[in-house]
């Protein structure tokens, strides 16, 4: 019979758990309270850590509100985490304990909860976080696997309505030793951005005009009917057509490496950076799987969050789109990166400007 000495057992557990074995009580662990920020930004975090796991505290507050989703003034009765679509991105490290307080103010009209795809048990936490208006609940779970994962509201009988009305976000569980390429070499990023893609289903009246509702519950019947057509009226990044363009475009500089975190809680999507690439891509977002290299377009299945790293080599405006081009150019699934720096003519140059065809042919 094989016998494990205590020190050997701890070493084995550390290897299996990514170096996160902890022999003491959870109460002895350091607590870290995080101030969340609205997407596309990601709260300050370390890319790699050492030492014991931590208990990382987050607070999500449900906000039900009417929003405008395009430049035509189309409205939608939204349900959100912390007021944004998508909800804030939560970042921890493998082996940490995630402690989330979900608050549902009494001014809201619906029950809510949260299902973390990164958690194990009780419907991803949904069963333990059911809160009616005026209530709050706190859930703690261990981040026992690395990657990017969707979280979303999942009240019984109303899951699609809540998710498609704005209630999903991403939790990113980084390996404690940081990101690695397919050969095990360390990867770092200078900036991280969150892009949450939503397919929206806005009901129309008998004249073909989008309806406007004065209350959330008033929109329910028509919205569910529109959802069942499986034909979205809009497909948007971060809650609105043009939310990541103009003065809200994502910023970077030549030479900077950007981590793009992209989630879609309901439908498949095909991210593509026009004029750039995915240097390293975890299309299913799981960091212990080798990343793909030099991708032109990658695939994120519905109900998942993917991640891609790209180092910008040229200045200018880069369109970032869902490469279902109908959804990008007709329904709104597009954003921009604006990159500053010096142009590299070795990578691209105009050899000849437009001029009349030689010999008139």
C-alpha cells in the first residue's frame, strides 16, 4: 500500500491545485475588497501572485432601468449588475475564494440571483443568491479552475429574459503564475478591456416602430414573444450601438499588448480585429489549455467568455467586430480601438496613390 507523508501530500496537492494548497482555516486568509469598475475597463489587479490564497470581496448591486440602445432613440427596459451592460469584470487568481454580495434594492420590481460558470455547486450559486427586492445575500466559492467565465442572472422561469435584458458579465480567474503561451513562456499585458456582446430583441408595434415601455414588467410579454423568433433586432457591444466608438473607443499605443476579454451569454460569436490579429487566443477562455496563435477570427460559443492577446504594431483606427458581418454592420456588433504611434512602412505602405489607369485602359 502506498503511504503519503504529510509533506509529500502537501506538495502533491500544491501541484494539482496550481500551488494553492492551504492547510489553515479560511478565517486566517487575507481579505481583499475590490472596487469594481464599469466595462470596458477592468479593475486594477496583479497578473501573477504568490503565497496563500485570498478571500476576494465583491459587491454586485442590481439596477433595473430604462436605457437607450442606439442612435435612433430606441429604448429598452434593462436589468443590470452595477448599472452596466455587461456587468463588471471580476478578477481573482486560481485558488482564491470569491465572496460576492448580491444586493437587490427595494426600488426594483423583480427577484434576482447570480450563476457563476466558474463555481461548483448549487446552480453556480444561483440557488444560494436568490434575493427579492429589499434583500441581499453573500456567496463564497473557491476559484478552483483558471480561465474566463460568464456569470449571469438565472431566476427560475425567467433566465433568458434577465440575461438578454443585460444581466451577464465575466469573471476572470488567472493562473497564479500568470498567463503562458503554448510553449510555457510568460505572457504579460499592458491593458485589459471587457467587451460584452448582447443580442437584443426589442418589440415593434403594428406600424413597425420599436415600442417604448414605462415599466419593466410591462415589457415582459412582448419581449418574450420577440425573443422566441430567435431574430435579434440589435446585436451590440456593451449595451448600445456605438458604445465603443468615437470618444468611447478603446485606447492603446503602438507596442502595447492588450488583453481583450469577450463574453456572449446567449449566442455564438466570431470576434475579429480588422487590421490586427489574435497573437494568442484562448477562444474558450481556459488558460490551462494551450492558446491558439496568429488567429484572424476566433469563435466563442454562447454561454462562454474568450480571451485574446494582441500587441499593436501600427497606429490608426482598428475596427473590432463580430465577423458575422450582418450583425456587425447592420445590427451594431462593432467597436473601435484607437492606437497612437509611428507608422511602420515596412509592414504596410502605399506604393502608388490612386491615379488614372495607365494608357487609359
